[in-house]
C-alpha cells in the first residue's frame, strides 16, 4: 500500500488461505477439516495437495501431473481441474471485491498450470461485484518460489 508492504498490526495481512471457501456448493459444506483447526479453509480446496486429493483420493499429495492427464483425456483429472479453477476464482473474487487490486499474481507450484490463466479470469465475473472485471491474473516473474523470495526480502536487515 502506497509503495510499502502492508503487514497489519497482527502481521497477518493477506493471509488468504485460512478464510472459508466463498459461495460453497452443497457438497462443499461443512468443508474439509484444515490443519489450523477450522473447516472449509480455502487452502483445503486450492493448494496443490488439495487438488491432488480431489482428483486421486485422500492419500494423494502431488498435483503436478494432473494437467497433462487432463490434456490426454482423463475425465477425472479434467473435472478436478474444473472444480479447482472454480474454487480459486471464488476465492480471488473476494480479494477483488475487497481490495480492487490492479493485478493478481499467482505463486506456488500450481501457478505453473497454464489453464489457470485462461479459465480463472472468465469465472470471476459471476462473483465480483462489478459490471466489468478486468483484473488480470498473471504468472509470477520469478518462478513458483516467488513467495519465498518475497518473504526473504522482508527479513529485517541487521
């Protein structure tokens, strides 16, 4: 904000993953139990292990091969990607509704999934409270570890 990182008085600004999945469908209620102790956190739906479990069952943890499987015609993989994109769009719509950012930059391992940059923007308009939704969803410039890189920059110099 105003050229500086906004941390907030409790240093939790932008903690997005431990908010509830917005506009849940009946089959998403009460939600998945999260390690934080709550139910239905976004993280339990949109993180890589969540996508893997949605596609391949409770023991799955690696979602990296799901896009290739979907491209090869695996219906279960495509359905999991569709649910994931819809959930991600709902979560990002809340951020856009509250902050109206100039841009949303995705990070983490799933940010390598090409379809997110095509599919998610098209799904935002249903949930963003505006006649026009032009907020770009962009890939990070420094790879899927951009968040770690940014956190390192925030480390106090001594």
